[in-house]
C-alpha cells in the first residue's frame, strides 16, 4: 500500500493487466472440429480429451466459458417418454389405493 501511495499519490488500487489469455485459444480450431464431428460429447469428455490428446490440463468451467464465448451451447436433447417401458409408478391419488406391479 505504501508503494501505491508513493508511486501515484493515491491509495486506490492499481489498474489491472487486462484480459487474461486462455490456453484454449491456441487450440481453438481443434475444439471447434471436435464438437462438430462428435455432437454428443460432454464438457467432462472434452476436458479429458484435451488432457490426453493435447497435454493440456484445464477445468470444466474453462471449457464451458470457451464455448459460451463462441456461442456454442451444450443442451440436453428432448427424449420422449417410452411407451414400452414404465419409467415410474403412477402416483397414488387421494382416497384411492396405489397400484402395485
């Protein structure tokens, strides 16, 4: 704090260094090609591929931020309920006993 006061005459914070650089920027095209060819990858799978194939250790959130910045989203696809397999038991209604299978 004394150095800031001596250098600027103010006790305010010094300006930042600007934007941090993402290590994913250097592998941008590889990341785009990866999700274009394998549409069902999860963020954790992309992270694991980066670690194995590119020897780059990054967090899942970093991968998410990279794709969000480029407006690429990962959304779950709608799967209609199965007509063949009962997924859950029906709820019991008030005053009526529930059916057991």
